[in-house]
């Protein structure tokens, strides 16, 4: 019988549950979260920690979710997202400095996807479009569109006189290789833009597959609250240690 979920760590910003995310989301965790940022098992290997979890997608209660995964994962899980009412919005490609592929006879895989899904009207979503400060002077962004794009995604965003430009969808962030305490630990640098895009300051993030707690750490650094759920006691202990020792910058 599955053990009863319990709170393994809590402070005024963060809560970490130990337990099966499907049980915690239904009967324990605050359901009023603004968005989900999560990195579920992809099922790409035969390793114990990489076994896919079923039925969690339909239990999400927010109107936005960023989900990390491989192409194989999203091809397999596409129906689950659609059946739960989720619509595709966009994807970010995380380009890392080291490869994560397991085959020596294919291109070396140095990327993962973070796919953004939403429910309800797009205009009702909280969206803080992320920008970068590296535009050159006298540059206008969003010039006349090529005729073949029609009116799809027309927008009014412009960057003039060296102002900010839209953040690109391929983000180069070093992986946690060599210092991670979880096999798939994500760096804070790839999590923070996703949190800032979809969760207001002081808002609440949910991570049903918290691992070693990186989403919670990133949320706190961004001035957001977070709930994490992790079923493996070993990684819960690692997350508790990281959360207890976190150093926050103003």
C-alpha cells in the first residue's frame, strides 16, 4: 500500500510533499496554483527513476503548464494532454553543453524541450513576455512580415534604439553535470524564464515531479511561492537539504 503523503519541508514560500503526485494533487496540495513547471520521467530508458507516470496530466488545475521532455515523450503523451483539454502554445529548446543521448550511432543529443500548454482563452492567461537587453541601437523589431505568414500571431512588440528584444526560443544554459544530486536535475537558468513568463510575482508554482527541488529554488529566487511533490525519499532528502541551505539574493 502506498504510504500516506506528508510535508517534508515548509517555510513561508515553499512546501515540499513526499508522496505520489496523483494523491497529493487530489487531496493535499493547495489547488489554487497559477502554473505548473515540471520535469516528469520521460520513459526513454529502462532505469527505475525514468518510468513514466500515468494520469497526472488530467489532475492539473491551473491553466498553464511547462513540461520538460524528449520528442519521444511528447509523441507518446500527446493524446493525454489533448484529452485533458490542454492546447499547445509554444516550446523552448534547452541547449546544454554536454550530451544526454545513449546511442553512439546517432547525432549527439544536446537538447531537451520545454513545451508550454494552456487551457481557456489565450488572452486570459498571465504572460510576462521575456526579453533580453542586447538589442543594437536603431534597431526595430517585428518589421513587416513575409507574405506567406499571413496574420498568424501578429503582434505589436517593437524594440527601438537599443531597447530589449524578445528572448529567443533556444536557450543555452549549462547543465548541472558534475554537481547534480538528481540524474535529470535542471539548472535554475532554464527554469527561471519559464516561471517569470507564466507566474506573477507572489504567485504559486506547482511541480508534481520535484526531484531535488530545483523548481522550488528557482521560484523562490524569482519571488514566487511553490509547491513541490516527490515520491522518492532519497530525492526528497536531497531537496530538503538544498532548500534548507539555499542562499537567496535580493
